[in-house]
């Protein structure tokens, strides 16, 4: 039994009553939570742990799990999923995690935990798929920057949706676009793919009527994944026709 101000209630009755109480929502329909950055923290932790493992194993993880076009075309498709969690150096992982903390702190509390995770993963995959489609088969690409650019696109969408100032986001976007073309080691293709994927999926999530929010969220994720699967199939056929 559970004690109450007057007498006692059975646990099942308390649980049933709690289920009937509507939970509070964010301004964009996400579920309000006591720890609104929990998913951001978990994703950051996963990236840091993988980076430590990379240091302990040398370049083996990057060589075996980075986005390497020839290997993906040969059937190692999982590289498209693992590459966004690998980083090539301390500055690489540090800057990406700083950006993730800042942008996740904006997007996750507004979208809610699971919609945020969906946007992050679709953005990450959008970055590696675009890199796979537009780079040579011998290029290795790693890093969470595609996902970070997806969150940048998501931030732009949610701030505009709430009629807030987006000038700072636009300036940050322009700076990073310029750097992507100036610094040869930056994979601007992954940035582009992540930004487009994250922005469009977020737009579909927040533009839908509140009663259709859940269906719109997962429908947008499914549509993005289907489009990326088609792009991977096209690129794989093209590479297999030229690879020995």
C-alpha cells in the first residue's frame, strides 16, 4: 500500500491515476523532463569513450570502422554508422563535443529526448552517406561533425519556429562553411549532408499539428533513411562498376 494524506492507496491505483495525469510539454511539443540534456550527455559520453579506445588501439578502429568508400561498397555498410563516433585527434573530438553540448542544450529541451536522438542519428548518417556518395573510394572520413551540422540546422529551424533571433546561428554556419572549403582536411560533404538531413527532419517534426507530432517525427526519420538507403545503393553500384 502507498500512504496518502487520508488513508492508504493500492500501488496499482496510484499508477493508474498517475497515467491519467497529462505530462507537461515543451514549446515545440516535446516531453518536458527533469534532466533535459540527458541524451546529449549520453551521446557525448559515447564519443569520448570511443575516442579513448581509439587512443589505446592506435589507428585500428579508424581503419576498420571509418567511412572508407571502397570498403562500404564491398559490403562493410556498418562503417556509415560507426564513422560518426570516431575522431582523429583531441582537437577534433573536443571541438565536436563542445558544439554538441551547446547545440544539444538548445535542441533537446525543445524537441524532447527521443526526437532529439532521431535528429542526431539521421544527421550523423546523412553526413556519412553524403560523404560516401561524393568522395573518392580511397578517402577515409570520421567524426561527429555531420551530426553537429545537423543540430546546427535543427537549431536554425526551432529558433525560427519560435520567432527568435537566428543571426548568431547564421554567422556560425557561414564561418564553418568557409572553413570547410579552406581547410583541406575538413569533409564539407559530410557537413552538407548532415545539415540538410537534420534541418529537414526537424522541420517536419515541428511543422506538423500537435496531434500528429509523433507520427510526423518518425515518418520524417523513416523517409530520410529510405532516401539515404537509395543514395547508398546508387553509389555502391557506381563504385562496383569501377573497382577491381
